[in-house]
C-alpha cells in the first residue's frame, strides 16, 4: 500500500483533530499500519480554522508532511477555500454540503456527506465529525467500523460513547454502496 495522505479540515470545535487521531490510532493499533498525524488551528481555537494531516502506510513513514494530499475532508467552507489547492488533481474530496457550498470547479472526485444534518437528527450537531468518520471508514475500507468505535471509546470520555457510536453507525449507513478506492 502506498502512503495515503489525508487532510481533514474545518473549524475549531468540530472535532477535526480528534477525527484524525482516532483514524490514525485505529490504523496503527487495530490494523498494524504506520501513521503520522499533525495538526494546526487558529489562535481562536474554537471557531477558528482547524486542520489535521494524516499519513497512513504499510511501511515506515519518513516525513510527517507532504505537499499534495490524496484525500481532503472539508467540513467548513473557509477551510476548503484554504486547503483545496493542496489536493492532488483528481484527488478525493469529501464535503459536508451544509457547511461547504462552493467547490471552486474542482477536478476532484467529490463525495457529499450530510454529516451536520445527520448529527442534528441524532440530537447533537457536535457529533458530525463521527458521522464523517463512519462514512470515511465504510467508503474506504481503510479500517473497520469496530476499529473506529473501539478507538473512539479509548480516547473519548464515556459520557459521549453512546452518541458517538450512533453517529459512526449513521455515517456507515450513509456510505452503503459507496466505494472510494484509495489503494
């Protein structure tokens, strides 16, 4: 498997960094892959622009940074505006249509995931990141649903387990029939 370069972006408070940490941790601890994760966010923290980069590979990773990403997951318009140029031509773009409306005539393969809308229906928009993570897992097959849930439960306070698991499962359902080839 060649290294897969992923950027997840949005605004502070959406759980962007947590999503990347769960994804990377699950890849390492549950699948035996290598992963490296970095993150950055505006000084405002909550409400400011936020992004996390993740590289996953079946061999050691020599650098935590790459120029061009294979996959961009955008959960807010200004984050997409800032990071779309880093997506490889014909890369994979996964967006939340409630939060991202202008795709800038991209040549990327676009997947629209109503993560925020689904999270609101589950009772709390704060779990939109888990909806997106469930979708990503199911559509790519990089890790399993159980890998995501188990890792989430290891990293998130218990009071959020039930909501997050329902959100992950909702994301899995949204991805049924979708195959995103990343290998």
